[in-house]
C-alpha cells in the first residue's frame, strides 16, 4: 500500500521562467495524472511478477519438491527448474502483450480483468500445444496448480489495488478532469453519470458550448454543482488551461465536423491532453464497438448483440453448474430457514409469485415466504404508502413482513429458492430483474428488450442500489445488461452481489 501513498511523487511540477499561471495549472493537472498512473502501472508490474513467481514456485514445489527432468522426444531432457523460470517469464510477457496494464483499462470496468484472464488462458493453451507437438511429458498436475493459483492471485491483487485507488478517488485524488465540448444537456448527463460512478475517477470541471453567445464565467447547474462555461467551440485550448482539465470530451460532433475535430486534435498535441469523442451510442460496451476505416473515414461499427447460439448455450451450462452447486452447499441453510418460517406462524414455507420471463412467457418465481399469509390481498390498503419506483410496490417498513421475513430480506435469503427456477430453465443466475405482468403490460418497445434474455437471480440492478434505484435507472441498467452481457461480466456481477448482500445495501 505504501507505493500507492506516494503515487503522486513523480507529479511534482514547478513554475519555470516565462510560464503563465494557467500553463502551470493545466501542466500540473496533466503531470499529476501521468505521474500517479505511471507509478500505479509500475506497482501492478511488481505485484504481477510476485504473484506469477509464487504460483509457479508453488506448483513446482508441490508437484516435484526438488529439481526434476522433463523428457522430450528426440530432444533429450530439460530441467523443470529451467522450465518453471521460462514459464514465469512467458506469463509476465503475455500479461504485457495483452496490455493488461494499459492506462486505458486500469482502475475501472471489467476490461482489465478480461485481459488478465485472456492472457493467462492463451498462455496455458500455447503451453499445451507446444507440449503436444514436442511430446513433452509435462506433468498435468503442475499446470493444474499454477493456473488457478496464479489467475486467482492476479485477479485478487488487481481488485485490491482498485479498492485503494477508488478510495483515493472518493477523496478527490487520482481523478481525470474533463472539459466537455457540448450543450447543456450533454454536460448534465455526463457530469451526473461521472458523479454516480465516482470510483472511476472522472469529473467534469468545465464546458465549452458550441455557438455560445453568453458571457464567459456563467455556469451550468448539475445536481447543485456549478460547472463554469469557458466559451464556445473555438475556446477549447484556453478553457483547458483555465479549468486545469487534462481530458477534452467532445459530444458536439455535428457542430465541429470532422475537420473541426481534426484541428482540435492538433491544437491539443502540445498540451499533452487526451481527446475523447462521445459516440452517442448509449449503454453499448466496448466489445460491441469496433473502429473500421472506410474510404479514409474512421467509422465506429456497432455489432449486434448476441442472444442465441453458443453464447446462450454456454450461459445455460454455467447457470446449471452454478445453481446446482449453490443448492448443494445451501441445503443446511434451506432447512434452517424452512424451520424458522414454520415455527413463526405455521404457514407455507415457499411463496410463488408470477413473473414474466424469456420472450414474455410467465412463470412462478419461488421465494421463501417473508410476509404474512394472503399478503397480496392487503396491497390495496397500502398503495398510498408506496415508496417503490415506477410500477413497483415497495415499503421500507412494510407491516406485512414477518419477524423472520425481515431477517431473510435483509440478507436476501428469501431469494435463494430462485436457484430452483434457474435449474428449471425459467431464470438465469445473472440477468435483468424479473418483472411483474402489470409491468410488462405497460412496457414500450424499448423496455420490452428486457425480455430477450432470462431474468436473473442477481444483476446490475442488484449491485447498483437494489430497492433504492429509481424506475428509470432500473430500466437503464437492465437494458445495458441485455445489450452487453458476457460471461466475464456475469462473473463480476456475482462477485459484487456477494458484497452487496453482506452490506445489506438497498435491501428492504
């Protein structure tokens, strides 16, 4: 942790003769960002090397205990110690080759984790191919220890460092200051989004409004925070220096045109500031976006989301394996909860509620009963006290909830029987929130896209606030998941769900 405490040590910036205070301000912002990022990347390299060395060393010691020989047809024999050293060097090299420490992906999002997994699996696949070609009697147990130990260690260390950086970012450190070139609506959307995701370290500090005719110094209000307007699209460089931003985000692409953006890029080169262009495509993740030059024009191609074929089959196999394993391990918990529910009022243990699933087909979602019997018939009496978002009925202090039910809801234990729905093929482990029939009947064409995949036991809505989310935010998260789901993102959501459940965030 000491390395992170001093990440700003390389970012010291002094005023040289002839520099203006605005030059110093933007220079300091850029050097500060580059300073902590460089130190952070160096720290990741050291921890990656240590983890790889420990994993390979552990596999070597457990499998062999001392130096041994591996035979190779027609070549002779090689020392396993030599192979272990070469293997560790190759592993570290693959992490660099797959750009797992690129400053574009470190610190936020799942792309960093995905690159670590891809680098590791590709290396082990290559080793298997080489062993097959040269008929190497390479011990399978050696690889079986090194792979999971090393991969788990690498991912865990990346997660730890992210927690450290996120904590510093919440204190206002390690941030990327953004100057937005766009209208008030785009500024408000970008600024509020960055504010909700403060752990990712982006903050709007200024704006240039195209064709702005007002007086510089006016501001745009975003959730109570005033963001100053520094002029129009021709004042970007001056605004960059005045605001101390290190990144320019262009949302007004039509106003600037391709020549304007090109000229802006040239103007920003001496400033060492980054230029990013908002695509205007909302909630579509990187894997579906691909830059392809056509007739000399850099066009962004948006691939269609995949809901069928191998990806869906792979997801279904994962759902079965995960849910069956979970049900086996949770059998004692099921028995204890069932006993407590019976002892409280002698009523039924399970509660089945109709939900709408894949392609609009209804099914009975199974939960542990957490309310009094016939609770559905009491809803009309409580509608005036509804605290839920949109069409959802929610109350923080719902009088229908039993004493056992409050405990179950606090730790989401009432939702565990939904793994039975997963086994039956009605739900998925990760997916959109299971909607009620009355919700679906009010859906417009956009919201109906939630029904293109199976609803989930958990999902983005579960790890982003749960019952505290607004209706619009809940819908946006569900649609974002439908558009971009992947096995890696599912694994990350499951990991975040454990944290959210333990912390009882948004549960009532």
